[in-house]
């Protein structure tokens, strides 16, 4: 029967690729048109801009080894170890930290690279996952195990709440974000890679996507506050004027953007953390993703990797 992985983000495809490498028959279901999850990009005239995760950092040796291979293949680049900080609209001292990595083709390219040898069925909407005496089922299709690699509220919709996996995701809060991409005719702002924005009613982060991508394109990506995203949940486009005005005020930009795009992330990041890196019960229903640990790209990757190791062991691989 094999394993069914639902969700083709970085956790799902990492789990699936590791299972496949161990000889497990695995299929990935993804309701969107392509793999990527929250490592998504928006393309304008063919150029990608990261609208999900802004960057990633590395602190685990296993992830470091994977990132080195991506770097050798030209998929990632070391971007910056220092971000600007704004308190309200005033710029404060810069924030040094670990090296942030970015991807010239967008972070989604790391997902598609990981998934290149996998069977990924896109446009596949799943209605229900149930445990059973002969193994779990996905809309009635039996499997040896099922992995739900997605935010908790999305997993909860597919699970019965009285199952172990359903109970593990029930009632867990996630914060929303709106991601605004704005393209300008020329670069008209101070040089900075990205900025944390604190105590602001509209913005939480602004990234210079041309600096991040390394092509100097005059493109900015801004993330909203959770409150603004909640206020515009039913009408994300309605937040564009306020977000555009806030970005221009923050960076002293005189011109209006030539174009804008907004994407709603209803479940951008969990409100809390977990100690466990994944969930797997005796019924063969598993959970993985950046909601298992701290919400980071590395967390999602490790969640998928570690779950795959445990699953493969149970399946005798």
C-alpha cells in the first residue's frame, strides 16, 4: 500500500524523499497546483519574489549538510547576518545574528528540488483521514501510514477529534499574515537587506527582495501584523493601500509602486511551540511541519526527516 503524504511543503517532501530513499513506496498529495507550501513565490513578469518565509537559518548539523549541497548546486546563497530594526517608524540599532540564507530562484526551488523524483499529485483535495484496523485511509484509500504535513488547523479539518492525531491538533492557535509584494520603477530607499518592524500597527517585517535575490530588482516584500491580517481576512486586497503607505513612510519612498500583489497566509505560524518534532501514533497517522518545534524552515525540514526515520523503522526499512 505504501505511505501517503498530504502536503507538499518542505516538511512533506523531505519526509517523502527520505522514505523513498529507504525503499518505501510513497505518494504525495497536494491540493495546490504545485509544491512549495509556505516557501511560496509570487512571479511578476517571470521574476520570483518570496512571499512566505523571508529566509532561513541553520543550527543543526544535518540541515547544515543539506544546505551545503543546495549551496554547491547554486540553489541557495548566504544573504546577511544583520537585519535593520524599526521601532514604530523610527530606525533603531541594527540586529546582528546568524547568517540568513536566501535562494536566487526563490525558496520554493528547495521544495521542488527535494520533490524532483517523487510522485506528487497536485490539485488533490483530501476530505478525511481515518485510522482503521487494516491501516489508515485517505478518503477511503488504504495506506500503511498517512502523514499530514500542514498547519494544525488544516490537519484538524481532515481528522476526527477523538483520534490521537485529531486531539494533538485540536484548538491550537496560529497567527495570520498578509504578504505584500510591491514593484517600483527604481530603487528609492536606504540600502538594507530586511528589517524587523516592532510596535507598528500595520507592518511586522520588510524585505528587499532584490537584495535577497541578488539581482537588485526594485521589489519589496512586506509582512503585516496579525491584527491587520485578521481585519482583512475576507478581503486581503483591502489591506494593500494601508500596507503600501506604511512601507513608503517607513523607508521614505516618494513614488507609488508600479504594481502590487497581496497573499493571505491564514496560518502563517503557530502561536506557541512544542517540544516534539512530530506526531506518530500506533494507528499510523502522523503529523509533521514547522508547528512541531519552533516555526522555522529548519524545524519543518527536521520534522519531516525525523518522522521519516521513525516511519521507515516501523515499516521494516
